[in-house]
C-alpha cells in the first residue's frame, strides 16, 4: 500500500529558532554536533589527500622503473630489432596508467575544495553561536569562491602559483612527457626522420599540458558555478 501524502493543511516542521533564542543546552548540543562534523570532514580530507599522494608516488615509481627497463632492454638488444616494440608497449602502459592517475588527481582537487566549502560553512555556524569568535579565525566562514581562496591562503592573493605548483600540474607534466615519448617513438617507428619524431613528440607533450590545464580549469569553474552559498562574502 503506497504511503499517503499529508494533507495541504497539515502543519509543517517547526521553524528553526534563531541562534539568539537558543537555550544554553541547545547551544552546547549544536557545538558538539558541528565539531563532530568538522572532524569528520577533516578526516575525509586527510584520507583523500593521502590516497592520491600514494597514487602519484606509485605512478612516478612506475615511470622511473619503465625508463630504466627500456635502458636495459636497449643494451640487450643494441637498440634494434624488438626494442622498438618493447619501448612502445612500455610507454603505452605508462601513458594509460598516467591518464588514470591524472583523472584521480583532478577529482581529488575537486573533492578537496568540496571539503573546504563544507568546513567554511561550519565556521559560519560557529559564528552564529558565538559571533565573538570571528576575530580569532584566519580561515574563512564564507562558503563562496572568495571564501575558498581565503581558506586556502590567509594572507594575500598568490596568482597562478598554487596551480603551477600543484599536484595536478605535476601529474599533467609527467603524463604529457610520457605521451610525447610514446607518439614520438611511434612516429620514428613508422619511418620518420629523428628530427621529425622529436618535433612531433614535443608538440604532443605541449598540447597535452595545455589540454590538461583547460580540463582542470573547467572542473574548477563547474564546481564554483554549482555553489549555493548560505553565507556569502558580500
């Protein structure tokens, strides 16, 4: 039997009392619940960051091991015969693993911003309970784009340096280099001159970096556009 919807004249949930009308017991309970949620977000953020850093370390280790392996194979084969096939196979595997890792890193960056927004909103709730706490907070209590930037860096605008020095840029550059080596090697294997293969590989690597940056920027703009702040900066 399907549940019946309440009649139109049924009383709705009681409105949330404003913070100044809360009793001391209600304030204490809210503070405990907010603190629990805050610690849960911190733990989730820490776990996510630890996991993605491990993934990056694994990928970089595989790239290093793959290049060393190609060196040994080249010495054994004299860089002739089956060396070309082995090199293309190793580089293809590394490129695929790098793409998977890059997707995870970009997703983690989006998730990290999600946790920052959530914790900014909790700080706004703390200030509702005790407005005098505002002068002690460096991190923002605003859950909009400006609040996100403030929480990531308290003192001044850092321009593009957070992006250029981020894990996203690191993995994008390494993956682009692997892609450039793969395409350049494939071009040489098809009979192109070494100079042509080098130019093709460099162009592919540069284009891959640019596309990765555009991809990351689109993820950021999509996340900001989806924000529905309850405590905006202005």
